[in-house]
């Protein structure tokens, strides 16, 4: 479970590879590409989302969970990942969470015997499986299963992003655009890129004063809960997202909110 929150770079590389493959396909199929949306539109197509879903599954069964699947003799496929997650859910739903983990997963030793002075022997059992909560299991996958590196993506003009972190900037003259993502076609990801990016680029190019540039905060809900779920899985999403957006927006006097569908409901 802990490993799911670590190799985000594998995930982003896989999504970029999938995106490059789609672009190459559109180049080869120039006629049909006129009717196929690119990855740089406001909203992706179902084909794009399904392509990225396949990429995410591949990262899971080929990299992140490969040793677990091999140890359990599960297929290193989408089915293997699904079976593993189903068993994990069944495990956390049971009242007895003491089943041993295979040694290759935990590093625990196999059952052994310990001799006593009276000549008797006691069987030593492997370490019990650590208790895992529903919230931990849900967040471990939810935090991975979306089309970004995090729930929040903060974008600034290149000339601002290149400045040292200690450089003071007056935010009161700047504008922050907060964009809430929708459910999409099944895989939440940053949206409105096609419309917002050229507008923000033009505005930031026309403003020589760095204190007057436009920043963008892209927000998504990987739990597709209409922003009611938080990372702790306590259904405190409104509090969580409100607090985070206030933190990002601190100091801005001009903040614009944009969203569609689930994003509009936020």
C-alpha cells in the first residue's frame, strides 16, 4: 500500500508515453485525426481516458506491484491487479486481520522451531499482517488513479517560476485562476488546458510586471465524489479543499473559479 504513493514518476512517464503514442497515431492517420481531439483540448475523449487507464494498469502490474503479484502467483495483468485489490478489500472487511504475509513481501522468516532446555520445541509463526484500514486502502489507490501528479497543480509563468523561492512577489496585483476538473470520461485530470493556456500565456506575455501576471491552480477530485471526499477518507472534502485553496490563494485579491459538470458543482 505504501508503495502506491511513491513512484509517481513512473506513472507520469507512462502517461506521457501513452500521449506520445496517440500523437504518433494521429500523425499516421492524418485524415481521421481531423475528427480526433488532441491531448491539449479542454476535455479529453473517452478513447484518451481509456488509453491512459491501460497505461496506469501497466505501471501497477509491471512495476509497482510486480513482486507482490509474482509472490502470490497472480497474473501480471489488469486481472491480477483487480484480484489483488478485491482480496485486500475482503481482508480489511474481516474482523481478524492476522493472516501472515508471504516472506518475500515482508521479509519475515518462515515458521521455525525454537528449542527449550527441556527438549521441547515451540513453533514460531511469521509476523502477522499489519492492520490496514478501509481509508488507507482507498487512498492508496485513489491518490494514484488520476491523470495528474497530485490533487493540486500550481502553474506560474516561466519567468516567475524561474525566480528563487526567496524572491518576494506582491500577489495583490496578480490574478489566480482556480480550475476544478470534472469526472471526464472516467479518469479525472486537469482540464480547460486548451482554452486557458493560450489566454494566460498572452496575458503574462503582455505584462512585463511580474506582480501583474496570472497564476493557475488546477484542482481535481480523484475519488470522483463531487469534492466531498478528503485524503483521510472521512467525507470531509469540503473542508479539505476549502482549506487548501485558501492556502494557495492567500494574498491574491483577484481569484477566478472555473469548472464544468462535477467541477462546476464544486
